[in-house]
């Protein structure tokens, strides 16, 4: 009962704060509009100039808005629905709730680290703290359940595990393809650094998220207890993350940017992640 109360409180905080953050990102429009800025590296950067993302680059700010749409209209409703099922004792509900919380944790980790300072700073701080606490509680709760014993034999663990390994390696090679060549030719700074201090997305991906994808996939492939837990949660997280990436790509295309070939690649990753998430959760002999 105590854990349920804490889960309700944490999820309520997340729902309110994420609604404020995402809603502000979508609907705020104050500011002078686009302007040029010369970065410390001597690069001329187009700044977005409007709303809460006013001082973000004109390339990244619209991506933040696109992700806010997915957070507000997909992630938060799924979080609320999965909470209801979790409180009824549904393990499937707990898995989805933990996976969505993972997405929100990663989202606001990136917003706090990469977004330029704004009046939402403390909102991002609260979101990062509350999602971290909720994610920890969710994983601890699921760790007490015998998931391998409840997973039907025909569950596609090897295929799903292979996909997670491929996801980690493929995206890792993509990011290394941007980071390594400038180090080799001596220019040091990759294209697209703009006025940011470092490659936040690539850094966190290469250091945290992609190794976790590979390890989760390897353990899931072996039908390991930790692998089943990590694998399912990661697949739910990846499903929503790839949905947000797809939304970003579409928005960039609308703005006239080149989105070939990622407009064909990312949706395939998204649909594959959804497919494996559904298949594995469906194959559990649980409520």
C-alpha cells in the first residue's frame, strides 16, 4: 500500500510537470524571431528566437517541439493508463509504466543537459528527479517477479534480443561516424555542434543508452531473468523514443530540411520496437 501511494504521488508529479513542460514547449511563442549568432568556434548559427526554446538553434528547437507533441499526446496518456493497470496488480501495466517512465527520464535528462537555460529549469529538475525515483521503484518491483517462468516458450526473445543489439551497434556506428572523422583530420569539432558546448545526444547515447541496448539485447537473447526485464522495459522505452524521432524527422521535412534517408530508417526501428514490445508482453502468462 505504501509503495502504491508513492507511485501515485510520483506519477502525479510527472503528469503535471511534463504537461507544463511539453505544453509550454508547444504553445509558447514569445520572442523576436530568428537571428544569427556567432559561436565560440566562429560558426554562424541560426537561432530559433521564439518561445521557451528561444536560444536553441533553429534546427534543434523544432525537434524539441515535435518531441513535446509525442510526450503530451502519447507518453503521458499511456503513463496514466498503465498506472491504473499497475495499481490493479497487472504486471503488464507495470512493465509499460516503467518503460514510459524510462522515456520521460531520458527526455528530461537531455532537456536539462542540452536545453539552454529558461524559466522551465526547475520543472526539468523536478521531472528528472521524479522520473528517476519512479523508474527505480518500478525496476525494483518488477525484479521481484519471476518473469522468465511466466514468459511463454514461443516468445520471440532471440529476435527481440538481436534487434536491441543491432539498434545499439547501428546507432553507435552512426554517431561515431560523426565524431571520429574530425578527430582524425584534426578539425576536432563535428558538423552540427552549433553553439552548444559538446555533443550531448551522441555522448549520452554512446556512454549510456546504446551500451544498455546491447547488454539488454544480449541477456534477452539468452532468456536471462535480468534480460527479460531490461529487454521489455527498453523496448517500450525505444518504441516511444523512436516515435518522437519520427515526429522530429517529419517536422524537419515540413520545414524544408533534407530528411533522406532517415525518414525511411527510423520508422522501421519504431515499428519493430512496437512489434517486439507487444509480442513479449502478450506472451507473459500474467494478468
